[in-house]
C-alpha cells in the first residue's frame, strides 16, 4: 500500500510538471483601468472589472473566452 501511494505521488508530480509549462507563457495586456486581456496559447480571456467608489478595480464583473471561431461568456 505504501509503494502504491508513493508511485501515485510520483506520477502526479510528473504530470503536474509537464502541464505547468503550458500556462507559463501567458501575456497580460491592460486595455484600460477596468479591462484586461490575458492571452494563453490561442485562447484569449477578456476580463472586465466592476468599478469601486474610489475609481479603482473591484471584483470581476465579466470573463469572456475568445478563440479563433467563438466567443463565450464564462462569468457574468
């Protein structure tokens, strides 16, 4: 049982190391005080923030996923 658990941890750590690099090359572009675009591997995320009373960013208002062919709202 110990060897099974140890092997499972080893395999999961190897899997995590291989897939972490996919999101390491993301780019963030600030369009305005309340809007950002995050670009990762042919998928763009448009993030819009709510405006606080102090004209600063509040919580996330809307997140849209933009691909080559579609635009989908993830959070509204």
